[in-house]
C-alpha cells in the first residue's frame, strides 16, 4: 500500500497567494469569484425548484 492511498481523494485547494497580485488583478479575481457564486446560487435555485416539483408530485 502506498502512502498516497491513505490521502483523501478530494483535497481542498490551497488558497491563492494574493500578495503577488496588483489591484487590477485582485479586482478581476473578485469579479470571477462573484460570477462563480452567482452560478452556484442559480444551480441551488434550480435544484430547489426541481425538488419542490417532485415533492408536489409525490404528495398527491
């Protein structure tokens, strides 16, 4: 058994080093993160809508 087999399959990505980025790069990074947050929230809303539809169907 290798030592790698004992490591978790999914590891949390290491935080990005922000000290090397300039103001414009940081603003772009924040904008990218906000876009990703919006995408995740839209997916949550879609899944909740799908779930409520399924619950309504099976509650009859």
